[in-house]
C-alpha cells in the first residue's frame, strides 16, 4: 500500500516528509471532512493522538493528528488531518450569548468523535482553548478551565492576561 | 461490566436523574483522587457513570512555551511530567532537532536512551507504589518509592539533579558518563532484579491482590484501539505497539529488546506489564553500558560554536556548555511532530515554527490525558471499591494530564 | 506472557506473602537516611546554590537571557579603583578609571537550578556548590543584593555526620562516612 | 502483720483494681499506646524505614502515640452543622464504653475474676462485644456525610456476615469445655490440652473474625481511605476521633484476651491453687495479658503484608468459607467430645 497515493485520493493538497515522519492532508471543504476522516479510518488510522487548533490572524486551523495501532505499515506515521476555517467578524459583547460571546467569536467545524471516539477529550480541549465548536460532539463542555471562565479562548494569539499586582509576603 | 463495546452515544443515553443514585464527588481533596475530581453516580455499590473533571492543576504549559525562547520550554515540559521528566525533555528536543535539522552523535543517542530507561524504571516503580497505596498496601508503596532511590541516585550522578534533569539539549546531552557509573549501575540493576522476586511474593502474587485485580477493569483490544489508549495500558490489552519500535528514536534502533504484551486487558495485566517492562529496561541498560560508543556527546554544529573556555571545559570535565545559539535559536519555518514512549505511555509533540524566536504553536499531548477514557468507559459497571483499582492500575497522573 | 499471569493458589500465596513479610521484619535492611543527623555529600556535578566570580564576570547578560524562570536580574556595578562607587558622569564616555558594568543576581525564590546560566556563561564565571537544603526565613532573604549573592547560602546542620550514598546489593542504597 | 487479712483487702478493692488498673482502663490505655506504636514500627521495619522516631528518639519513638493522644485531646472539636449532634457526640463514647465494658466479664486469673462473677461469663462478654459495631453504624449515620454513610453500610454488611462464625467458634469451644465460664474453661485446658490444639478450626475462625471485626488488614474495608477518606470517622476531629480510632484496638485487646483464655490455655503454664496476692492474682493476669499482647502483635503485623479485600469479597467469604469453617469446628468439637473424652 502506497500511503502517498491513498492520501492523494482523499485530497490533492498533501505534504509528505518521510524523513521527519511528517504527513499532512489539507482539506478545504467542510463537507468533505467527514468523508476524508472515514476514508482515513478505513485505511487504518484508527485513533486520534491530538486535536488542536492553530490560530492565524484570519483563520483558525484545526488539526487532527491521527495514527494507527492496528495496521503495521501505518504505525510509524503521524498524519495531520488539517482543516482551515475562516474567523467570523468580531462582534460586540452580547450578554445573551453568555460565555461564548465577546470579541473573539467561535468558529464551527464538524466533530469527528463519531468516527474516532478517542477525540472526545481532545476536542473538548480544543473547544475551550481555541473557541472551536465541534458540531455533533456529544459532550462539549469546558474540560480544564473552570466552568465560569469569563475570558474566552485563552490559546488564541490575542489573549492577554493581567499579571497579579498584589504581592503578599 | 464493560463487556460491551464502547459506543459514543452511551454518553448521552445514561439517565442520571432522580433519587436512585448516590452522587459522590471524589476529589479534589481526597486521598484517592489526586489533583482531580471524579464525579461518580452510584446505584447502590455499582458505578453507573463517571465524569472525570480535570484541570485543577492546569499550568498552561502550551501558553507559556509559546511566549518564551525555545530553550526555556525544557524546564516547563519537565515540570509537567514529574515522574517522566527525561521523556518529556527528550520528546521536546527531538521535535526541535527535527526543525533544526541537527542529528546528535551516537554516544549522545546512547546516553539519552540510558537515562530514559533509568527514568522509565522510576516511573513504573512510582506507578506500582501508587497502585499499592490505592489498594491499601503501604508496604508496596514504601518499597517502590524506596527502590526509586538507587535509580534516582544514578540520575543524580549522571545529570546533577534527581528528578528535573534538563539533561538533553538540542544536538546532544549536557554531561558525559562520570567515573564509576557503570559499576554502580550494575549493582543497582542486580539489586532490582533480586527485589522483583520479593515484589512477586508480597504484591504481584499476593492472593488479595489477585482477588482485587483479576477481571477488574477489562479494556478489550478493540476498545483500547478506538479509545486511543497509550503505553503499558494499551499493551496490556494486547495491542503490539511501542513507539520505541515503530517510530524509533535515540539508540533504540540498535538495542535488542522485547515489547511485552498481555491478552486480557484487566488491572492485573496492567500491573504485570509494568513489572515486565522493568525487566526489559534492566536488560536495555546493561546493553547500553556494554555497547556505549566512544565519541562526542554533542553534535558538531553545537560543538563548533563553543568558545575556547567552553571547549576546555568540554575536554576536562566532559561537560557541554551552551553556545549563544541556545538562546537565540530560531528554527527555520516549518512543522514537526515527534513521539516518545514515556513510562506511562506516548508523548506527542507538534510544534510549528515561523522562524521566530518563540514557537508559533506548541502542542503536546501527555499519556495520562489520553488514558482519560478509562474513567468514563472502563469504570462503569464496577463497584465503588474498584475505582481506586482502575485508577491505580492505569497509573494516571493528574498534573500530567492537565499540562 | 501467560506463564507470567498464571495465578498462584491462595494457600501458597498467603504463606509466601507472610513469610516474605516476616523475613523483612527480621533482617536488617533499612535504607533511610537519618537526615538531619546525617547529611549527604553530593556528587561534584550536583546542581546546588551557586555564586558568581566577580573577577571573571564580564557582565554580558547571557545568563539573564537564558534563565527560564527569569530569576536572574543584572544589577549595575561600577568596577575599577577598588570598586569604589563614583557618581556616573552625565552623557560622558569613560575611557579609564571606574567602569560601569552589570552583574547577575539570582532570586532564589524563582531559581529552579537548571544551571542553564552556569552553562551559557562564556567565561565560566559561575561557581557552583552542592548546597541544596536551605530554608529562608524571610521573603527578603531569597532576593539577595549583589553583595549578599557573592556569599551563597551556607549548608545547614554543620555538626551532622557527613555520608556518601553507595549502591548496595542488600539495601539498594547504603551510606558510609564521607572520605 | 498477721492481723491484716490480705484477702479481705483484696476483696474490698478488687473491683476497683480490676476495672481501673489491671486489666482495665490503665492497662488498656498503655497497651493501646504501645500496640499502635508497635504496629507502626513493625510496618516500618518491613518497609525498610525508621517509623516514628523523633518523639523520644532514644527509645525509638515509643512516646509517639502518647503525643498523638495529647494532640487529639487539645484539638478543637468540630461538629458539622447538619450532623445529628447528640448521636454524633455520644456514639464514639458509647462505642468505646461498650468495648471496655466487655472486660468486666473476662477474668484474667483463677481468683482475679470478673466484676460480676457469674457462671455465664463467656456468653455475657461475647454479647457485649457484639454490641460495639452497632454504635459504629450510628457514628456513620450521624455524620451526615456520604462517605461515612457508605462506611456504615459496609460495617453493617460485615457485622452480619461475621457474627455467625464468631458465635459458632465460641460455641464449639463451649461444647469442648462443657462450660460457660472462662475459669472452668481454662482449668479444663490446664488439665488436658490448650484449645488451639483441641480445635484448630475454631481458632482459625476466631482469628479471621478478630481481623475483620477490629478492621485489621486485609479486612480494612470500612476505613478504606482510597475510596472513603476515613470511612466512619471522616467528619470527626479531636478527642472524638481519637476515641474512635482507639476503639478497634480496645476491641482487639478484648478479642485477644478471649482468644488467649479459650485457645492458648489462659494462665498456663502457671497452675495455681492458692489465694496469694502474687501467685494467685497478679502473675496469672500478667501471663494472660502477655499472651494477648503477642496475639495483637501478630495481627497488626498483617498490615505490612496485605492490601485490602473488596466489600463483596469479604462478605462472600464470610458467608461461605468462614461460615463453613465455623460449622466444621462445631462438628469437630462434637466428635471430639463424643469419641476422645
């Protein structure tokens, strides 16, 4: 099985660097994401290692790093299934939207939990850190942040924090 | 019991309303919880649902590392994975080396494997000890933590620190093997081999332990794969996967070792596999000390940047000092991923560089974080007293999962 | 791996466990260090408190830059003419005599003893020690001034018996008097 | 000095001596302090470490338990808002009291006998010992804490499952000795053989029940700290907590006394027939207490070897193996009585 050909069937935008074990598929169309994930799972990529976002000025990139436990040839491959989504325009703070409102509105991508159950906690983390709403996730809550965390999406690049000014000896 | 295959829809379907259930908040200040809260729904003595609430020791390691120079992330990742410091350090440095394009010399590779295997033994002993106290055996707890001591002494002798070694740097390691290390290591390994027999009598083959662990917390092979469980827990379920074999790094391609796997995937298997891995690590340390190649302990790219004072130090004290490159490191733009098999499982790093003096995206996933499904899936259907068994057997370490 | 898993029958198991416990009860096997009464002499590369050699330091600030917890601050110093403090001339370039430079001071409350600073120093000006078990009474004590920093904290328990640890086949770690 | 009737004085102060000094409260206190220290020291020795040391370093930290007792005595007693206050305060005390009261029926010498000399001392002492765990259940209920509540439920399950074997093992010894009286039981052992040789099954059952009832490992189920924090005593502090923690050791002392009387031959090898202050009163008692202490030391040693069983496993074994063992011990006794004697 030539992994490169198989990947090229899924998407034309494929980056492969075998020396660094760096494999990457870029998907543009949200409709194709679920299909691509199913195809990858059928190929043998059976679990998700990490789900993360990368914050750019205009877009948020969501990366599912997948790997294989069951297919011997794929065990050495870390494949990044990458999906970019444009950030919506910033809106003013709206009380009615509660936690999810603010200057940095969330982006929405399809959840891949149905295909890879191992993504369940990873997607929760990506949600709270980057403001990526995974549609179809059964249990999308804050994972590590407190439930009443008011400053949303701390891993985005424009997040700033207030240093504690009081120093108690 | 968890005979059924995991289905993601079960999470929504469990009905937890009404007065039928006792809801227990185990943690965050509870002797059997660690730095996390485990919310348990109990039907009598049977667990109906478990909701692990993590994040009590979330230390924003990714955020901090994205706002610091590259070298400064080394102590950060070490302090997240305290029982597995060397592996965290190694995984990060492997990723940076992939970005930089530096290949460390063979002696440095062997030294990395050496200190990683010593660290793996301490990590497994830590896990066995915590498992012991969770089942109520203070003896195993004390023994395991006591037996970490000779190995930590070895780490101290080699690296100058007991736990947070910061031993591995881009391009090599910081200190060479000191005099008398090999003899001391051999004594320690013989001691540990003798002690493993005592552990067998008082812990592994103790009838009470067998009664408590056999057929408790079964994770089937299919579930282990689909839930993405890592490390010894994965291999206890019968999956033959180890990063050291399948994505080799450091000196592992040259070493002769086996990956023990079990079939049943219950808590007893998860205990046994740790004992077996200790034996394999002992075997590997012997090989490394025998085959240790001569040569430099740091790559030429780094060595050539050392100034005369540093070179003199390198020759006399076998100590690698940092050239100014370490501070002003700016890896070329690109992405790199690396995996390292730590004591508890697989560490995964994904780093994106834009050629800046800070990493643009610093992402890492720790083994305990990926073992979280054990609580939601495996514990359901067992008794309350089995929750510590499962918790202890998967060797879960909350600060590591929270990062 | 099934031969490893094979359970032991309960009667043998109980007897063996009790016998092993009883053996450990009787034989001398203690591996603890009686700490404040005995203290360890640590290996020479142990990373303890460290100070700086005022003569060697060139004030380059590399240690400040590499320090991961940002524990090092560079304090201004005037050296030359016996270190006498002179008022700095406004906007004037000095050619000889007292020279303005910088010296590192470590905030021990922040220091994590990674020794990046010691290793990055281009003139190897830091002087490491093996002292590690120091408790500070006041917050001010772990933020020393430069003069205080030149004398690093001294080892507590000076009257304690000095021992070195040694790998032991019976106890794992045993301690013998330091040479 | 002939005109002073020593037996008369002894008869006058005997009750006081018995309950307050020996083998009563003072001895219990001293023994509990020593046994807790010894438990920690034994565990520490097996675990290759020092154990309690820095309180009185010269005698190996023997005063550690005394220091703990003092600390508990002067600690602030916190009573939770929602607790059933009367039960919360009374239950530990009653638990301790009933554990101690059982002593008044346990003689430690042929003439140094119980407070209420009766033909039925075995039955009375056993009945009083069985009452104690009921107060443990009240303790768990009064705290209004889920962990205490679960601990109380576990205590209830175990109480029921191990009471029957305990009673049967005592019954089997009653069958052998054909008496309800400790003194006669010991006398018949002195004349023939110790009970542990006559009926080892009953002795084994009794040991298991002792481990279970006093919460020693591997049956430390009601206080399983990895699940239930401190089990029954999660909400307790100060002297209430100290009393609650000491009660199992008092029970252990009672059980060990009974064990040494029924199975280890009481004051054997001393066979006294004279009413003498030294040989008739004190020395037999000392022998019995030393035997009981050795039994206690063996039981606390188990902490160093075992983890704990699960509740269902303990209950199941209580209703199966241990019950079977106790029934067999009764049968063995009947057979012995029929055919051997």
